[in-house]
C-alpha cells in the first residue's frame, strides 16, 4: 500500500534559491502528494545556513547564485535523471525569495539596477536558455515587486514558454494567523490552473480561490502563540523593555498589542534594534493600554521572543535555532523569512493536478 502511495506522488528535484532558514522546505514538508528526491538549497548567509542544516540536516550551497552556470544547472538535472527509471516521472521545482530591498517602498527603488538583484537576473537568464525549464515554480517577495521590471521579466518568460501562472498579494491574517505580513507570491507550472478564469496579469488578493474556510472571525488570539515564562528573571532582563528604551522618542510610536488581540505588525530584521516600524510589542496589562504614559509601561511591555515569532511564521514547534546564535541574529533571520502557512496553501494549489 505504501509503495503504491509513493508511486502516485509527484517526484521532485528542488532548487531552493535564497533558502534562508528553510521556509520553503518547511512548507514542502507539509505537502502530502509530493516526494522530494533531491533538494538543493542555496544561500550565502552563514547564520541562515547553520540554522538550515541544524533543522534539515542538509548543508546549503554557500556560493553566490551567479556562480551557478547553465551547464552546471543542467548537469545536476541530468545526474538526477540517471537515478530514476523514467525521467518523465521526475519534475523540477524552483523556489525563491530574492532580496526584497530593491523593491521595498522605503528602499532605493533601483529594482534590477540594484546589485542585490544580480542573482535574480542571473536565474532569469538561466530560465531563458535552459532546456530544463522548471515544471513548478514559486516566488515570494514584498508588495511592490508585482509592479517591478523584475516581475515583468518573470511573466514574460512564462508567457514565452506558454506555462500557466497566478499572482497573489496575501497576508497571514487572511489565514487566521494574527500577524500582518503582506507579501507578493508568484506560482507557475507547466499544466493549466483549470479553475482560475481570471486574467493572469491580475493580482489575486483574497483566499476564496485557494480555500474558502478562513473566516476572519476565526483569527487566533495572540496569547495562543506565546511560549514564555513571565516569571523567569533571565527572560525579564532579556525581553522586557527597559526604562532607557521607553524614554526614547521612537517609543511614542511603538505598536502595542494585547494578549487578546487578533493582530500584530510585521516583524522585520530590525526587531528589538528599532522600536518604530519593526514589529509589535506585547503589553501584558490591559488596564495600562489606556494609560499611554510611557514610564507606566515599565514591567508590562516586552518583545516577542524568537520562538514566538517562529510560531507566527507557522514553523513547526520542533524548529530551533543553533544554541550559539544570539537573539539579535535570530531576529534578523526571522525578519528575512516567510510565512510557512501561506506558502503551504499556495503549494497545495501548485501541486493540485
């Protein structure tokens, strides 16, 4: 029985570009109708790669993506074809979360002219020339990517190949997760998405076509995501806001969220380093919410821990950072990661034949 189930699964060789801490891999592990024959993560961030290996027991290729030549890419495919009885039963998936800074609202808006887009352009060049165009493809990036030249380049490649694709702007809030993290998603594949009649250039910003079982009224409370001992003195020193922080001018603009709240702001790589605009801060005493005199908040406000942010991003409970990685480094990695739940729902659609 198990053998028959495995034979019916979509067998994949996965190229996980800009792999980070492994959000795409974590999402893939939740998909039941696929079997990963080979996964090759690529990232140059040392801490990302340490975390990835710690959780998946796979060491990412710590090379610049532009050093991956067309010849090397095709050689990897051909070597893996040798390991299967029929190469038509092995499919190629590309996943990627390219650097978002060239496309952010606050960034320099250089898009493809930004040096951080060199790797993305290189991958698009491989896509344009290869005889092994991926059968499946998923990209995650910030809002505004959809209006960029990079997006136009990607769409042109898929149109020229006559592959189908869909574009989304989605937030975890739409999937009952109390965290706002609006992101652009592009999914593409060789086969048509039969149930989608929309213009492919349109951006889908609701979950109706993915799954209709996400009523906003069912968003989970913040307190469900807490994994912290409030009485631990070490924790109090590490995560509670000090008087020095509360006296900063930027603290007047901090986003406070309560245990009963059903929303929190996006956590960025600058969380804890910057107070304003880097993510929500937990206010433990509801009565203090109406008394916004900052000095009265001491002892009642704290940062969310890295473990809690992992929960907001929907990583498994057993996902962990290496012990020698500082909280500051963990926050930075989390700010550059993705929401596993949202990607999982899109992957279900991607692999639904």
